[in-house]
C-alpha cells in the first residue's frame, strides 16, 4: 500500500511539526483543527521553522514554497479525512476526546486508510477498539520539536497487523526518522523512563535538594542531556507530564509513578511551562528566569 495523502488532526505543538515533516517529505497534507486561529497558528509555526532551515542553507526557497503548497488547512473533520490514506492524530491527551474523534474518523475515512495516534501514553488497543479496523490502527509517537528529533516510536496494539507496521515504518523513514517498534504498554518505551526521571527532579526541588538552575545544570553537564529536566518539563508542558503520571498510576497500579505535589500545584495554578509563560522558569523577560520554591 502506498501512502500519498495524510490528514494530521491537531495543529498544535506536535500536529504542526508532523504536518511539516510529512509535507517536506513530499506527502500531500491536510492539517485539521477545530478553530481557524489554531490552523493559522500552526501554519505560522511551520513557516517559521522552515525559514530556520532556509537561513542555514539546509533547504532552498523552492523547497520551502513546495512544502507549504502541499499543506491545506481544514476545520471540517469529514472533509479532512474523506480521501486520505493515513490519518495521524495529535489532539489533546483526553481519553474521551480521542475515542469520540476516532469513532467519527472511522466513519468518514476510506476503508483502506491507516489510523495512527501520536498519543504519549494512552492505550492504542483501547482507541483501536472503537473503530471497525483495529488491525489498521497503530501508535506513531513523535518527539518535540518534531522537525529536529530523530525518532518515531511505533506502537503495536493488540490487533495491529504486520502490514500496518510495515507501512508506518516506511512513512516514518521517508520523513527522516529512525523507528523502534514497541508492544503496547503504558508510556511505551521513552515516556516510561522520561516521566519518572522528570518527576524525580521535581521531587528533589520540592524537598529543597537543589535550586532549579542547579538541578538543570547538574543533569545537563553531568549526564550530557541537551536540556536539564526542569527546562524539559517546561518544554513538554507540566499539564502533559501530570496527565501521564496519573495515567501511569492508574494503569500500572503502582504508586512509584505518582506525580509530586509541586507538579500538581503548578498545573492547578496554570503554570504549565513555556506555552503559559511560566513553569519552573519565568519566560516573561529576555532570558528564562528560574523560579524559587
Ligand atoms: N522547530 C524546528 N527546529 C528547531 C526547533 C523547533 N521548535 N528548535 C530548535 N530547532 C533547530 C534549530 O534551528 C537548530 O537547527 P540546526 O541544527 O540546523 O542549526 C537545532 O534545532 C538546534 O537548535 P538550537 O541551536 O537553537 O538549540 P539547541 O542546540 O539547544 O537545541 C533542542 C534545541 C533541539 C530543542 C535541544 O535542546 C533538545 O534536543 N532538547 C531536548 C528535546 C527533547 O528531549 N524532546 C523530547 C521531549 S519528550 C516528547 O516529545 C514526548 C512527549 O510524549 C512527552
């Protein structure tokens, strides 16, 4: 089966990145969100990120123009998926929202289309089960920032067939990513490690072990991470981290995955990281300023 046209559901942080790399690889892309302002913001981000490449002579103006010309914005779900070969969903991590969306997509998308979720933790099998094509349902987990990060974690649900895995491996390779194949389990491979690691850094802050900037510097230089764990927490979004931690506790039935109280308090305050202008750092000035706890 050859994939030519892809619908990306969600134009946010992950969705616009996925639309960007798919269009740059030559696929026809429909980027769908529920309001025009979200679609416009997604398109703006794609333009900005393509221009980074242009400034560094990584791509030509013709490639930028051709990439942008391959992306169409859309608000209507039916119109977005009606004649595509692959649907990649990158909508918020809310189980009910995902299940409702997949039921609709399953009704509107052509029978041959593969359905892929970019979920960071939710069960692929649970989502596949609300469709009439669980064998064509798969997890396709990209990493932020999508144009830069080299991995797609491919997650096989209980009923996913080998042909679907093969097609999604090919698409991932064509968009320039390496792949790992993971059998379904909460958090798959990467977030199972990453989320407890970030939580442990937050526990350390909560207990007064180190300041935010020292914890970040320690891990950045001591472990050679590109970003310290608290900078990364702000980058991923504290709401997402809390959601995943709570989901882990529920799924693994193991309190070792519990979120620190500080993380929950910050989410309740709306300090969810870079996108909110405040998290473990305050982003209102020229340089991020570490917060005191
Ligand atoms: N979009 C596109 N390109 C970007 C970008 C963005 N948002 N941010 C940076 N870049 C590009 C830059 O243009 C630059 O390109 P070049 O190599 O061609 O010059 C390159 O990335 C490096 O950027 P900078 O020099 O500006 O900055 P850094 O060297 O600090 O790199 C970073 C920035 C790539 C974000 C790096 O800090 C990093 O890798 N951080 C860790 C990111 C990470 O761990 N992501 C995974 C999060 S977990 C996740 O997504 C899963 C989810 O389920 C929770």
